[in-house]
């Protein structure tokens, strides 16, 4: 097992929050190491046009935005490396991070490993991500003005997405795999009362049509009770089946909520049994299930970086 010297700070994740933290800690001359994680660039790297990031009045493609932020981080001395942490020891100081066979020691840690949208994992769905298949209504809904679209899921996320998408779509079909809905009564009632939303229960998507055309042309769906298959002609499919926070390595080390998100106080301070863990900060979607926007992720990345600076200053670095 090889070891490297102790770092001032290591950032887990290379999405908007992690890279913003890298810009700030880089400019503070802390030479941050960014471990890029499973999805380099995070969720922005699979988004198309981003129109709500301040400073880009014409919008900017998600991958281009994240590439720019990355360049900015590297310019200030951030080191980016492929790899993800599979185990951590936060009881030791410096903290110990296990990355493959390597052990990395660091005085501070910024956890920005995000949350990944759940997908159906159909090959046709995966092929059409960014071409009519999306997991973010706020990001991509606008592109389907005047079109018919489908939303998958039966929880609050799906209801919220369906209601939001009625601003653009002429019709939204909400497809729930179960007979019953997991959504709260109020959200369900609101969606059911909406004249532009239709409901299909007990229904699963078998295939997204349009792979050859690189554009969603419809869905092949199946009623689970009758076994009957049909084609739903829609121009887009939005997934609203939940997110998975990428926090497994921190189970038992930090306080997580019932769905596995890292609990924070003051936005970015982490705790264990309710007590703050000095030097360990979390930012972005791994601690935010409420806003989940690029700009809020960037904002909390900045906060985490400022906390790192403060911590190191107070500890004589
Ligand atoms: P939930 O876990 O509540 O619901 C997930 C939904 O997706 C269920 O209907 C589930 O179906 C379905 N689903 C899961 N996997 C698949 C799959 N592979 N194929 C098809 N369907 C699938 O997640 P949400 O993201 O909706 O909500 C998470 C939490 O966030 C909840 O506590 C919710 O209340 C909260 N929230 C609150 C909001 C608000 O108040 N405005 C907005 C958004 C979320 P099944 O039931 O069959 O398992």
C-alpha cells in the first residue's frame, strides 16, 4: 500500500460544487486535490442548455459550463484526478481516504460527491439522455414548449415535475408503475386536478422510441395488469423516480438522514451523533435535497472552501 504526503484539502466530486470549492481553495493556495468520482463533471455534464446560471444570458451547454469551471479551478492550482473514495477514516487526523490501493491523508475534506438521478436503465433511455430524456424538469422543460411529454414516477418529485412541465407542454402523461401513488395527498390532488395532466397507473415503460433519429419519438408502454402494450407519442420523457446520494462511504462516519443524504448544520458543517466534525465539510446535492440547482451547489461549494480556509488558519496552517 503506497502513501502520499498529507494534503491541506481533498475535494470529493467534480460537479459544480466540488469545482467551485476547488477554485476557492486553489486561490487560497491550498493546492486542492479533486477526486473526480464516478460521474466526472456531475449532473451538469449530462444536461443540455443551462439557461438559469447567472452570467450567461443566452444560456450555455452544461458540459461547456462545467469544462469552464474546471479550467478555472486548474488555473488556480487544483489537481484533478480520476478515482473515487471507497472508504474513509474520519476518526484519525489527518483524515484517511482509501482510493483503490492508495491511502490519501488530508487535513480537511470537502465532500461534494453529489446525488445521482435514478434511471430506468433501459438501453434506449440511456442512449437518449440529453435528446428528449431528462431527469431535470427545471433544466430542460423549456425545450418542449407546445409538445406532449411523459413524466415517470408516482412520488412528490414526479408530481412536482409534472405540474412544472404543464407551463410548457400541451399535455403531460404521468406514468406510475404501481397502482397506488407514493406522493403526498396534497401534491397528488393538485396534479390530478390539473386539466393538462393525465395519469397512467400500473404502467411501465418498455422502450423509448427514437434512438436512430436521436430524438424521442414516443414510448412503448405496457399495462402491468392486462399485459397490453401500446405506443404513447411524446417528445420527451422526464424521470421523477428519485435520487441516490453518493454517500455510502460515510455510513457510520457522519450523520446521514433516512435517505442517505449527509446532514449539515450552517449548510456545510458535518456532524456525527449531532456533534460537529471539525475539518469535514459537505456541499452540493449530497447535502441538499431541496434546491438541487447548479447555482446553489456552486454557492455551497464556496462556503465549504471558506470553512476550510478558516479551519486551517485556526489550526496554524
Ligand atoms: P419517492 O421515493 O417518494 O418516490 C419514487 C417514485 O418513483 C415512486 O412512485 C416509485 O414507484 C417510483 N420508482 C422508483 N424506481 C422506479 C423505477 N425503476 N421504475 C419506475 N418507477 C420507479 O421519491 P421522490 O423523489 O418522489 O421523493 C423523495 C422525498 O422527497 C419524499 O420524501 C418526498 O416527499 C420529498 N419531496 C418533496 C417535494 C415537495 O414537497 N415539494 C418535492 C419532491 C420530493 P413505487 O411506488 O412503485 O416504488
